[in-house]
C-alpha cells in the first residue's frame, strides 16, 4: 500500500519535472531536493524552537524518556542488596540481620493488613503502581519479597489512623495534600455539606443554589472573574490548558522542570507517558534564560504553567524515596524571597508578551495560606487551578480565570468551541462540602489557624534538627508551611529505608515515603513531640543497623557511589551477560582483598601510584620501543615490590591466598631477571658499560620473554591447579591493576576523571586503614 503511494507520487513528480524541462538524472535531483525542502519546512518550526530555547531548555524530560526505554531491569540479589554502597562484610551481615528483624516485626504486627494486601494486590493495579514507586528499582524486588506492606485503615482520629490490625499510627501522608485542617474537620464538612444538599441527592445538570455561593467565594479568593468545576486536579489542569489554547489560538504550553501537574500526558513531557509531546516545552525553573525564551517564543505560547510548590526544590522532580542517587538529589531551598522574585519576573514577562500565567495550585492552594500561593508569594495569576482540599474532603478540581481566558465559544465563529464539560461537574455533595470548607477558610480566624499551623511545623522542624544534631543522626527536616521533607546529610544508598523504620515506629507515610510528608492543623504539640520521638528513634535504629557508613570522607564516598551508580546504569544499558558480570565482580573483589592485605601504607601506595603510571605508559610504548618499555616496567616492578618488602612486610605473604606469588616465588623471579644481564655480560666477557649498552636490546628481549613465561606459566599453572576461570581472574587483575591502582591511590585533589574508571576505589573510601 505504502509502496504504491510512494511510487505514484514519484511518477507524478517525475512527470512534473519533465514538464518543467528537466530530464533523467536532473529530474531525480530536482525531486530529491524538493523532498528535502519539504521535510526541512516541516521541521523548520521545531528546529527554530529548539534553537530559540536552547539555553533555557530542561533536557531532563527528554533524556529520562530516552533512558526509560533503554535502561533494563537490574535487581540486587543476595549480598549485593546490602553492599550497594561498598560496605564491608561485617556491615553486610549486620544489615542482613536488621532487615530480617524488621520484616519479622511487620509480619508479626500487621498480619491482617498484609494478608488483605496480598489478596487484592493482583486485582488492584493502583496498589501495584504505588508499591513500585516506593523503593529505588534495584532494591524493589527483594523488598517486595520480604515486605508486602499495605496500609489498610478503618478509622481516623485527629492526625491518627487505625489500621486493620487495630494499631493507631501518626499520619503524615496528608492524604496527598487534601488534609490541611485535620480529618475531623473534613468529616464534619462532608456531613454538614450532605445535610444541606441531600434533598437534591445526586441530581446532575440542574444546579443546587449553593453553587452560586461557592462561585462567589472562589472568585473572591482567586481574584478572578469566572469559575469552572471538574472532578480532579488533573482534569482542571487539562481544562485550563485547553481554554488557554482556545482563547489565545496558540499551541505551546510552557512548564518548568520537575513540576508535577497531574497525570495528563499533555503536561508530562518526561517520565510517565510515552506519547510524543511537541506542544509542551519544559524550561528551567528560576532561570533568567527561561524568561528570555518565553519572550522569544511569545507568538507560539498559549500559557505558562507554574506549580508553586516547586519553590521548595526548583528543577528537581517532586522528592520521593524511589531515587537511586544519594542525598544531594533532595536539595531544597528556603525559597520564599527568591521564588517570589522569580514569580514577579514571570508575571511581568507574561504581561508584556500577552501570555496567560497559569498557577496550578492543586497542591499549594489553601495549603500555604488561605489565598494559596497567590497570597503567599504576592503574585496574581491569570488562571488558577485548585483541587484537593477545596472540595472539603470530596473529589474536586476547580479552574478560575479571567473572563477572556475562560470562554468556550468563539463569539465570531459559532462553530468554534472548546469542549470542556463533565458528568459529575458541580455534584451536589461536593458543592455542599466545598461550601463548608470555603465558608471556613474565608473567616478571619482561618488565617490565624494557618499561621499557627505553619509556625508550629517550623518550630518542630527546628526541634527535630537540634535533636538529630545532638545525637549525630544524619537526617534533617526542612519545611515549607506544613509540607516537609527529610534530607539526608550523609550520602547513602539506603536512605529510602527510613520509611520502613518510621512505619515500624508507627508513622504512616504515603507512597513517596520520606520525600514529601504533610502535617495539618490537627497536629497538637503532643503529636509533634510524638512524631519527633518516632523520627529520632527510627533514624537511631537505622544508624545502629549500619545503613549509614560512618567515619568516612563524605565527598569521596559520594563520588564513589555516583561512579558505582553510573557503572550500574551503563551495565543495565549494555546488558552485560551474567557470567561476565560475575567475572568482573570476582576480579574487583580480589583487587579489594589484595588492597586490604598489603596496600595500606601511604608510602607503599605512593610507590604503586608511580609504578602504575609507568606501566600504563609502557603498555603503549611496548609497540614502538620494546627495550625502553621492558626496562622501565622492570624498574617500576622493583619499586612496587620494594614498597611491599620494606614498608608492609608482615602482610606480604597474605597474597599467597589471593592467587598471587608468595615471597620465595617472587625472590626466584627477581633472581631470574637479574641473571639475564649477568649471563649476557659473562658471555661477552667484557664488563664495560659500552658492552652493556650494546647488549641492552637483546637483554630487554630476554626480559620480555621471561615476563611472558612467568605470566603465561602462572596462567597455565592456575588453570591446572584450579580452573581456567580462576587463572583468567588472576591474569585480568594483573594487567588491569595499574588502572585501578591509579584510581585508588591518586590524591583526591586530582580525582575528577576517576569516575570514568571501574568502581574499585569505592572500597578505598569504605576501608580507610
Ligand atoms: C500541582 C498538582 N497539580 C495537579 C495534580 C493532580 O491532581 P489529581 O490527583 O486530583 O488529579 C496534583 C496532584 O498531586 C498536583 O500536586
């Protein structure tokens, strides 16, 4: 079919070319050029956009999407699970015991919840999705096998939840942001709201009179002209974007890096959706280049969408425990002044370019302040989207906007319309609960409740941080109003485990774990005190159980972990066959054992650094100048062995266990190397320097021959004594030692490029002797 179409068009193009006077090859060239020009025209717009926004673009969405199709599953199994940060065997054992204890605790404490979760997990895809995001993926499988946790709750009381097994826990999930005022308030609003509309019941289409009151309050809070109701935050964002496109007649939507706007793929250019998205541009948050890019692209931009909660951690994805990397991924900042300044600049640029500024306040609205982020940062948007708590406990999405941006009809073209509607829009029960909430939030006392709640949370964070500092715990709490997150001061691959320790202490966390937690107005001082005690206890337990390695040089450790992660990532892209992987692991383990046995003295390490540098140079030189290469490497070998013999003699023979040569072997080999020049000089019967220089190339060749005999002989001997694999482990270790030694013993100041070498030096950071 396609072939036929191409053929027909080619024939047609050829006819046209002939009609224009082109013949044969000329016609072919003309057709080719026309096709290229057509394609170029098609892509010119995208190319232009890419060029105009190059400096401002956040490449994270595109790169992460690309990686998502390449990166293969990589599960830590067995001891690897416990050694991801290069821990020693004693720590690995301690961790194994700790995890088994923790699993047994959960099994014993929550049997009914676990059984309930197991029974429904296969039938509830939502649960499997949230389960998958709880833990970084290499650890997920092993955790799932031991911890099939499920939060099944039956009651709430203040900020406490009761689970199926009858235990009460402190809830810091905040119900994804809905719970601002405390569950009891919402129960009351839902109840009272229902009382006010139950005469109407579920009638949809005709509106309940309460709707008018709600609209009036929402218009007053948002300071905008019109309101529309939707069923969720995602849907309200979709409505805002669609109406902006319709009313500006432009296509492009600008979002900022890391911001979440619900699960609609139109605003999800990064991970999470697979559809190609050309009409959503992700720019860097809080970056002047983004302002310039918006100015340049003003004729294409239908709206700039901002999620003000990003002020907490601009340009990073919403913090979650499912991160692979170390704690620096979770940077936050005290955002108020700089972010307010950024929003003011954005406001000015949007006004100047006549681009609608859309605040997605689904999370921040009624959370930061009664007037949401608009009030908190003092910036007025053109469209504001609310959700979560504004429903007074019921599901909701609200879009408020300026009149000209909320139109769904084109006054000049009656057939042009923006089809935005929904069955459950303005549901009476939702309107009732919302009315209760809005009445409460617009009372003057509400402001005081917000101020108190924000203040109490900030004081609590300061108290927790003091307590953690006193106990040398590497965790700190940072808050934005009643939103808080846990930062890990020490690099670690197991920071996500704190959520399990916290659960064991009786704290309920959402699926993003310690990444984002929420307090609410029902938290009294007693609740905060209890939460602090639980957090300190959980972190202390985790420290005792060995999940954070102590007494180490942190920048070095962070670098080592990153390098290991990078190698793991490359490994998962390339999909190295398993036998090769285990072979590599064995080589690296032997290098590590070798290091522990006899490479701890700084002078010995310096000698290794010198000799390794010479060896690497000789690896290249041997192809052009065998004489110098062999001689230089022999000198390097003597320097290396001198380090062992003189500086660390007691550990020397431990190498025997590690497949290497023992002292008598080494003495024999060294003697053989010395005998070669002696024999040559004896044969020449002339002991002058001139004769030695004359013989030198021949001597070097014999040294080279001896080297081959020693090395290949050892390979053959090990293959005979053990097996071929073991012999190859020794051989590969031997010839790669210069590279890994350099990485291990190079002074830290010159270590930038070391990340590109295999992750052997991780153990150096772990085992400082
Ligand atoms: C800023 C923001 N926008 C949109 C949404 C989507 O809201 P919903 O989950 O109600 O669809 C969320 C949800 O967390 C959000 O935080």
